[in-house]
């Protein structure tokens, strides 16, 4: 694949053992700066002239000047889709289907999400991430856990660290989680996020109707995800003194099902299509949608999970709100029978989201090979007669 040279492939292979163990960042040092555990403190690092070696990516993965071209994505008008005009709905579903067959990315507009809610969620996210590191780490994400605050990935990995901070919270108890981890002063932020997440749960079911129509399975996907164990994350990419040497998020495929991304006004998302990186710039009141590995398996690989990344800049911080649709943990991920035939045999074995989640949290850093390596790991686990929690 263009953009991923032999050196990068070799590095990925060598990193496998290290990536299979959480906590491999113990003893990590900021090379050339100071001895001791590496701490990603954006307030300090953003003001430096250089960046630590742990945050410098290989030349094969670094941003290039030719990746500024805009990726042409269909914009799905949900109000038109649900207007009652069957012909219009079919045309919209066809456009989405073509995009999902090629690269798995599209956009939605006229989605019914209140503009004031979007602005409030972005504003309060800014307030959280501009607090001191000590304050943010009251919600620190512990090794092996999903929820909490993380500064870069310093607790998990020792190289190719992303230039970002994240806060991951449960989708069904945002207000309770924020108060429990950060105190009563964050009840309103939790309330805003819960309202946002309730809106996301409604929106994703509508998107699943579009995808169901595009593949001729009606409401099958909507019914499959009517009850789900989804994940919500807010990302913060501080300004960086050397944005040409690092990445906010490295090249990867989402292991989840459907991703709903709301960007602020700062550009940063890039998608790899036809051997080249393209930019997906923010559009007001528009969400970017992409297919993840789990949904790719559910469509029997008819729809693609696509390689993407986030770049940073030396002028402004960037924020994004990300809703990751996931099935119930114990639900079997198996395509509808209508998507399986002699020309389209099963692409992946049956699995549960619990197994995929365990794999990406404890055994493998999400990257360019997650789905294939997961299938191999799943097969070996079954052959050994082991159970997966």
C-alpha cells in the first residue's frame, strides 16, 4: 500500500510483541529531555521548539504536502431520505452504498441535531482539556480499561505516540461518570454530553436504515443494533511545534461498527484512498460517518473499513467528538444470510464485540491490519479450546 513502505511494515511486525502487552510504556523516557517516565503535558510540550523522540513517527507515516487534496464524499440529506419519497430514498442509499463499497466514508446533513447542543458540547470539551494535567488526571484511564482520560498513549506504548489527549466515557451514564470521576462541578458537562449521546443513538439508527436499504436488507442493521454497547470519546489535538514529524492519530481502521464524527472548525482528518492521503475538511452542521471493522464483517466485507489518521498543526488546537457504535458485547456478529452466497462466501468467522474489544485493548494496537490479525487470533484461540471473556 502506498504510504506504508517496507521499513514501516518491518517496524509494525517487530512491534507486535510489544503491542500485545499493556503497560509496555513503563520506564519510558523523554529522550534528550529528562530522565524518568514520559508525561505528555500539552501545556508544556506545545510551547517547546522540538518534540520528544517518542512522539516522532517514521518518515513513511509522517504527513506529506500532497495530502491536502479534498476527498469527494457524498453528503447524505437525512431529511430527504425520510421525506417519504421512495425514489429519493433509493437514490440516496445508492450514493452511500457506492461510497461504502469504495472507502467506507460519507457525510450526513439535515440530521436534526440541535446546533446549540453541538456548540455547547464543543465549548465544554475545550474547557476540560485546557485545565491543568493534574486536574484532568482525576479521571485518568487505568491500564486495561476503556473509560477515562489519557494523555497520548504513554501508559500503553513506547513509540509512535500520538499528539493528542482523549476522554472516553460510557454512553449510557455520562453525567454519573463525570460527577463520580471529576466532581459535582462537572455535572453540567456530563448532562450536555448525555444529551449529545442520546441524540447520537437516535441518529445512528437512522444511518443504519440508509445502510440497510443500500444493501437490500431493510431494517436488519437497525434491529441488530437497537440495543448496543457503544463508546464515546472526545479528542483534543494541541498545537504542535513540529507537526510534520508526528501524528495526532496514526493510520488505522476503526475496530468498531459505525463512527459518527463531529469536527470543530480545524482541519485534521485524512483518509487513504487509491494509494493517496486525502483531507476531509469540517463542514458546519455536518457529521462524517465511516465504516469500522465490525460492521465490515457484518456486511460480509461488501462495505469497507478504511484507513484514516489525524494530523496536527502549529497554530491551533483541534477538537472532535466521536461516537463509536458497537453491538451488545455478547451478540454474535454474523452477516444476514442474503449477503452470503457462492460469489460472496463468509469473509470472517463469527465473533462477539467482547472478543474484538479484548483483542484491541489487550493484544493489538489498532492499525492497518487489525481485522485480519483479529481473525487469525480468533481462529488460534478457538483451536486451543480457550474461551474469550
